[in-house]
C-alpha cells in the first residue's frame, strides 16, 4: 500500500489527513482528529481502472486551472518527487 500525508496540524486539537492506495487499488482518504471532540473519518473510492486516468486529469485541472505556467510548475513538481519528465519546447 502506498501512503502520503496530505495535512497535519498539531496543537490543542491535532488533525491528520492521509491518502493511500490500497492493495486492491482503491483510493483511501483518512482524517484523524485528536483532542476535545475526537473524530476519525475514512472514505474509500473504488475507482475503476479505466477511470483513474480521468481522475488524475481532473485533479491536475483543479490544481492548475487558469495557470499558464502549469507546464513549468508541473515539471518542477514532478522532478522534485523523482518522477522523470521529458520536455519539448520550440523554439
């Protein structure tokens, strides 16, 4: 299972949000809140294999919508995570 931390806030109330891909290939988001009124929440999205590409594209659209520097910004981001990127630019 692959997992990343999306958010964390420590204090009187500590909140943590994680995302993971389960061994079945589902997307799992969890939130844990510790302190007064503790909560734990989880959502599992059973995304069909064919829909994962669409989900990735929609997330990129939401993240970079209206940003004409999206190509450069994405390149920097991908490379910072060790993801190989090939680029073309003319001229």
